[in-house]
C-alpha cells in the first residue's frame, strides 16, 4: 500500500468513526439524555472531523504548494485560508 492509500484509509476510518459518533449523538438527543453526555459526545465528533481535515491537508500539502499531481498551485494566502477553515 502506498502512503496515499494509507492516508486515505486513515481519513476514511476517522470519518466513519465520526459518522458513528454523530449517530450516537442523534440517538442520545432522541432519548433525552443529559446535556453533559450529549455535549461530550458532540465534542468527540468535532475532534474526529478536525483530525480528518488536518490529515487531508497534511497529506496533500506538497501537492497544494507545488501544484503536483494536477492540483492548482496555492499561494501563502490560499494556504492560510485553508488551515484557518479547520480552526
């Protein structure tokens, strides 16, 4: 497996985990669970999504900076906006 395949697998696993956690949050709200429990799980979903986003950016940073692999080359301002979108 190449690094790209490994990275893609890692991102997909994180997103699937977040999907499962989000389903759990929805179920908790439907069941009328305590606010503290719901917010704790919602924070876990948020962290999982953030980590997936950071992994995508980190894995593809070279392509973004150099315009490798057919990607549009990004300047410093565009890269900053990309990182801040995850903040």
